[in-house]
C-alpha cells in the first residue's frame, strides 16, 4: 500500500502551500522530486514562497495539475520545509531531472543561462 507521502512524491505537479504572516494559506504548483523519504524542489530566491518558508516552515502538499487545481479527494500531507544553500542546487536538480527526464534538463539549462546560481534556492520538505 502506498502512503499519501509517496503518492504526493510521485505526482507530476504538487500544490505547495505555505502561510503568510497572518496565517492565510497560499498555494503554488511546483515540480517535486522524492529522495530518501523527503521531497525537494527549486525556487527563485526572491519569491514569496521562499520568504514565507523562511518565516514559517509549516507547509502542506497536495497533488494538482499544472495550474494548481487540486482534484477532489487528493491526499494532503503536512511537512516541514527547510531552505537549503544554493550549493545544493546541483544535487536537487539531478533529482528533478531524474523524475522529469525530458523537461527537467531543459528547464535546468534555461535557469543556468538566465540566472545566477545563487539566485536559486533548493527546498527540502520532511514529513510531519
């Protein structure tokens, strides 16, 4: 039997929900890659989701489509997000490329050409 955590980790897109200062949830669809019981993704350093995680590590994850629309009955898992150093980006990029074998390398190349390495923040999510 597959756990909800594994189901979320295998999803193509995941609604990553973090919380504003006032507790309002904000969801964003992201690509997510599993490894050793944790989930990983990469975001631009100056995005609001990174700022929210810096302030509050509590997050929820739920399978969704590319636009962030969640299917009725999709499992929701709670996690604790941790911002990694930008030097972890290549390791997390490899995980993402393994899962998204066609578009992952293309998006990684685009990110490498258009942004500085330190402008990307890998995020690790552990189950709660």
